[in-house]
């Protein structure tokens, strides 16, 4: 149910997502990769929800696809 989605991806909050990715760099790459994978899956739900700016979601998608 897309309406129930909350968080930085649901809002298109690029700044918070960048902070999360930076903080996760202190952890094993598996943790960061899991976060990225889940984030990419969340993008589809956020787009379906239709609240976040599509351009910001595209930027988030690019950020999540940058290899470690």
C-alpha cells in the first residue's frame, strides 16, 4: 500500500539519503549494499504514491546505483 510509505525516499529527501549513505560508509559494504537495494525497491513504491518530486526520485535512484 503506497499510501503507508514514509521516510526520505517517500519524501524525495535527497539530503537525508546522502547523510544515510555517508554514515553507512563506516559499516561493512554488505550493510550499505543492503540499504541501497532496499532503497531501490522503495523507489517504485514512492513513484506509485506520487507525492515526491520525480526529479528528486531520479537523483536518489542515481545515488543508490553508485557502486561502492
